[in-house]
């Protein structure tokens, strides 16, 4: 298991007990642990990391209902933009293909 911190640091964790994991000895969180709390159905409801509780966020679809994406703009408007779009033009020199692998 790994913990992603600050959106870019990935820390491999070591299990030390049921629902308790230790951060590696290097990095910003050495000597810290993650401790999960579970609800009646066994699903994690929060995790305590470095003395701070992080509550579980609801994720669309995890309750068995169909996951739905909510468009930022009306679908017809998005469709028109998509149909009119073209791929970006390549910039700079492109590498030649290696036909020896075919």
C-alpha cells in the first residue's frame, strides 16, 4: 500500500498492525503512521495521518448506482465543440519511424 501526499509524493507503507501502517524512514513523515477507522460494514470511514483525521469522501457509484459524469456545459454545446476540434499541429522535428520492427 502507498500513501500519496501533496499530490506528488508517493510513500510506500509498511503494515504494522490491523488497519495501521507506517511511513518509510525517509521523507517528510518518517516515524508517522496511518491508522484507519472502519464503520459497521468494514469500510474505512476515516484515516488518521500525522495527527490529523481525514474523513472518507463519498465517491459516485460506490453505493452500486451507475456512475454519472455531470457536464460543465450543455451536451449539445460540447458536441459542437468536439466536432469542430482538430488535433494540434506537430511542433519541431518529428522522429522518423523505425520500420525494422515490422
